[in-house]
């Protein structure tokens, strides 16, 4: 406390430096929009009265420390709707955050959600608040014209046809920004061309729970729908894909709500081959915890004579010495916890 006002003093040193020096620390007050509204204001940052009350009405007033989300999630108490904002050093803002620190926050959070029992009914929306338009060559549509002294888009004091503005001083849209959806129900590898904005997220929430619009000139009334990014008719089957927070590379992929499993994937499958030398491939195998696997390749007893070089690697080299015939190989992978999985590769050597 400082003169009766709560102080959030946590800070971290990321790749861009210590956020207590580059900005105000992990918590930046003017970045916390929910503090501006009585319904969600928690000026003294009071903790929830219990983990079970996270998402309910108590002294925290629906505004929590970032760690409270993960506490609730681990306790099986994930609120229906949650807005998460990274600490300053991980929020991707130029000057005090680095994209790799931002990646760490995003990947760690998404991995945790994907491994939770809630994943099968979860949608994650990643949105940004500004880009300054440094790299955007296309001007967005003016859906909210304005004519006040701060407007300059179409001339001094002009942004679109200001006379038609519902609320002056809200010139927009501004520069384009990324908006991504990650969900079992998201359309995979799909780019939606619907014009949306941040209040499209609010509109999605309103529509999902039949809440109606806010009114009073709120932009959710005209915001584009996010529904084009989802397949609610026959979707829900997208696999969860876990990434390495440091590299961004895929470590594990799984389908369902039971969490990732260690899986052996041996290739090739029923390959017809004409030369006596071949490389087997176990690189598609995955471990439940994302840590390196150990590999063991063996020839099935009924297989003709072979010589395996590098049998304890993902990609051994094999000489097929028994002449034409069917060669079967078993791959056994073991994860860091001792769990094993097997798969078979088959090569048909033909004359």
C-alpha cells in the first residue's frame, strides 16, 4: 500500500530488460480496461475469497491476478469467459517486451488449456490492441465516422462522413491487426475474410449466452461475427497441438480430452522397394510430456535376414539381406517417465 492505494510491485526481466525499468512493472494500470468500470473494478487488487469463488461475485469483483486463472483451472473451476492479459514483459508491446517472451506466455497458456479437461469445449481468441499501422498498406473501412479536432484521416477534423457518426471521437476502423482462433471447433488452416474488431469477441460471447447487445453506441452492435472461423456443425475434432515455449516447434499432438499420450509412429507403411538399402523413420513419434524419446528398432522374427545400423535412433539405416520378401520392423519408443509405445513399419522388397 502507498497512501492507502494498492501497489502492484511485481516485475520480471525479459529479453527487453527489467519491466520495472522499461515501464511500470508487470502491471500497467492504464492497460487494464476492466478497472475503468464499476462492475469489474478492483482498485485495491483484493484476492478472491477462495479458489471456488473465482468467476463468482466476491471482493475481487471478477478481476484477478494472472496466477489465479491457473489456480482455478488446476482446481477444475474455469469460468465460462476469461480475458487474460500477459505481464508487461510478455505482452508483446514494443520497448519493454520481446516477441519471444510473448511466445512463451502464449504457448505456455495454450498448452495448459489443451491439456485440461475443458479443452474439448474451449475457444481461445488471440487479439491485439494496436499496431500503429507501420506495415499496413490497406486502409480499413470507416464504420464509425467522426468530426472532432483530433480526427485527421480525411483532412483536419474529418474521419469519414462525421455527420453520420453515432458517437463523435470514435474514428474507425484503424489499422488492421491479427485475430486468431484456436479451438477443436476452429476451421483448420483457414483465413476468414469477415471484417471484425475486438468487440467481435464480445459479440460472440453475447450470442453464445443470449445476452443481447450493450447498447448506448457500443461497437458490438455492428461488429463482424467470428462464426465464420468455426465449424460447429461437424467440427470439434481438431487435435490439440502442444508447442515448445522456447522454439515454437511442435512437440506433441493428440485428439480428445484425456491429455497427450506417448505414441510410436514407424514408417514406411507397406512400402514396395527395389534396393537392399533403406532408412526407417520414427520421427513422427511423440511423447506425452514433450521431452525426448528413446528409440529401439528390431526386426520381427519372421522377417528375412537384415542388418540394422543405428537401431537406437529415430532413423536407422537397414540392409535387406534376405532377398525379396516382406520385412517387418517394430519400433518401441520410451518417454522420460518410462511409458512405452510400439508401431510397425513394413517394406516389401521386390526383384
